[in-house]
């Protein structure tokens, strides 16, 4: 009976080790390659990748926004000049 008691826990520990090792390998597998595991993560990754903050991109973005603002200002300025000209005519 002492032999049975000593053999039973060893068998149990082996089976539990086997189950944990298979669980770990499955977890590693799912982390390394499963593009459809977490759809929120997969949809956000490209956006994060696309948004690069290197100085050239920042400079280009600032120049583009400045051009847009200056174009709007020029348009508004010319409209204001026309309004003031019309008012001075009356």
C-alpha cells in the first residue's frame, strides 16, 4: 500500500506537468501567429504603424498645415478687402 501511495503522486505530477507544457506551447503558438485572435489589436496595429513621428514627416506635416492655413488666410484677406472696397464705394 505504501508503494501505491508513492507511485500515485508521481503519476499525478507527471500528468500535470504535461498539461502545463501543452498549455504553454499553445499560448506561445497563439501569441506568435494568430492574426484573428484579437480583432481590436489587429485593427489598431496598422494605424499605429502608419503614424510615424520622424522629424521629416513632422516637418512635412507642419509645412502642409501651414500652407493650408496661409491659403485660408489669403482667401479671407482678399474677401475682407473686397468687402471694405464695397463699403468705401457707398
